[in-house]
C-alpha cells in the first residue's frame, strides 16, 4: 500500500464519541484526551470521556436492553450477528486503516485482524441457535427433569489496545449470542476501531440499549460497573495485576468473571526439530504486532545440540525484518503502541545486560519520529533478569539451551503464567508428553496458532479464569437452570 494512503487515512479519521442506548453521544463532560498515531506521535483526534451520568445511563440502557434481548430467539439473534459480520467484511478496508492508524500494525496484519473479527461474529451467529439444554431421566414415572441455559444478564466488558478489533468482537459476539446485553469499555488508545466494530453491530438491527460503548477514566468506569447490581458478569482482557483487582471486586458483588490475562509463552524446540525452519517461522510469530500479543512466543528453550544453529538463523531473520510505518510497502513490523512500551523495553534490555545476557541484535529505539523499537534477541538471559520473568509485551525474544525433556518442562512451567505455549518436535511421543506436561491453557505443537473463533481460549494460574471463543466462550455468558416437573 503506498505511503500516500496514510495521509488519506488520517484525513478520514472519524469523530469520536460514546454509544449509549442506541444513540451516538458526544460526551466530553468529564474531559477530552488525545488519540495518537504511534508511527509519528501525531494526534489523530480527541476522545470524549464519559461522565458518571453517562455511565449510569449506559447501565440503565443495558438493563432495559437485556429485558428485551433475552426474549429474542437464538435464531433471530444469530441473524443479527450474521448481518454484523457481513457489515464488518464490507467495511474491511476502512477498519484495517483505523487499526494501522491507531496501533501501527502493517496493513496486511490489520486486514487479517478484521477478517478474524468478522469470523467471531459468524461463529457466534451459528452458536446462538445451539445453546442446547438436556433432559435428565427421572427416577419416577410422570416426572420430567430439564436443564436449560439462560443468559446471565447485562455484561461489563473491558478490552485492551493490542487487538482492537478482535478483542471487542470476541466479547460482544459471545455475549450477544447468549442473549446478554453489553456495556463495553475498550481502550482509549484505539477507540475508532472499537467504535467501527460496535457500529457494524448497531447498524445490523440490534435493539437499542443492547450494546453500549464507553470511554474515559478506567478506574471510575470499572468501579461504577462493578458496583452496579444490574451488571451480572464482567469479561476483561489485560494485565494480571488489573485482572486480579477486577476479579476481587466482582467477587464482592457475586458477579461472574472471565479474565484473559498476561502470559510469557515458552517455546520448546526439541533436538529432532529442524532448527533453521523453526527459527525462521518463529521470527514471523514473535514479531507479529511488534510482539504486543498476549500469546506471543517469547522464551525460546532450544535443545543444546541445535541451539547454535537455531540462534544464528533466528538472529539473521530478525535483523532482516523491515520495520516502519504500517502503511509503507513491504513493512513487516510496525511501531510500539505508545511511549510507555519504549520505556519498558529499555528497562528490560538494560537489566538483562547488567545481569550478563548478550544482546544478539536490536536492543534499542530506532531513530526518527514515532515509537519504533528494533527487533531484539537476548541470548543466555539468566532466570533472575526481569525479561525472563515479566512479560515483555514487545519485540523481544530470549533464547537459551536445555539438556533434556525434564529441564525443558521445568523451565516452561517455571513462571506463574499459563496462557499459551508452543512445542516443536517430529516425535509423536515427545509431542504428547510435552502437551500433557506443559501447564498452559493453550499448547500448540508444531504450529504457531493459539486461538481461533471456534476454539476455546483461556489461561491457567496468573493468566486468567474461564474461556473465550468456541462453544465455551458463548456458554460463559449463560447460567444453568434446572426445572423439575411432576
């Protein structure tokens, strides 16, 4: 895509607002904040912040919307969600441009994200009509025992900036398929993308109040939503620290919580794997979205017999990546999302250096405007360095050898995170043993795909509670009712 499209995209950047009760609300009574283009740190637009009254109106609208939407048949809910998917596809190019503007993703990645967001709604549309109950054989004649799944109620959803189309799409589509209404607070750093997804749904025949979108102060909005008795569930994607706090608040008011939190994904490369081919594919996976992916492969644990070959190829491929603005042709990695990520990356690299790790490539900010960081590889980073223990959430990979299977598993399970993990081997027994021994919600063997619309996605331990996606992701928004008739 030529550079001039960036100017066109900036000129077409939409006005921003809230969505409450089916209406566009200008908001701004609490204040306005800038939205930045990470490729040059310029201001794209101004985002209004919701007032306490705006939040209260959104909660009331969701309660009214739920009273109606819960009675709509699964077939009809599926029709609305299918129409939303079609609208997202028809607006694919425009939504992808917003992703590149607000997040910096190269256009190819941005287009694929829009496709996946549409698939989320397509999957949920089909599942809306498949929320099956069951009959339980009775102990006595003339008795019927039934189990049904009912929508849990209005849902408060919180979505981060790193997958600005996929994450809202996953939460909104699953909740609506189950018959719930939604108040969603997406990230204030990528608001236009979230609004584009929401507007595609609102334009598809969704009743007023069933979907509401708020932006503003995260603390005050989350507190209001969690304190509201009308809200019966929260779904959150973000850091472990914030997730813990929200989960604790939800428990105090007996709200269900689905939490998709941080990770620090290990990659086990066993002795029989092809080191060069695996390393080449690993670089594409690692630096996708500049490493700002919760399932991003980060801790590469490679058998000592092939680690030198793997490391040499990985470093060579990382150095060859073209880094630049997402609209520039041929770009493979864009900028980091904000200046905070630059500071975090610098702190991790400095700490690793001070503890004896080698910086095989990268390790610093790239010159010019915007928040660009060079693809970075740390070799032989010790267990006590911060990068080996804290999710980098950026273009940083760690490579270290292991001697045997037990050591590899011990390293993979060393941290309290368990969102995604990867293993590469040609041996079926090793593959099975590794997938069973790795403590993670997702284990991908000989592949880099950790999540699809039709598969459950969720972590263990400090990586979260519950699942999104798949059948489990829709059922998460339901409650079980048992009915006995005599």
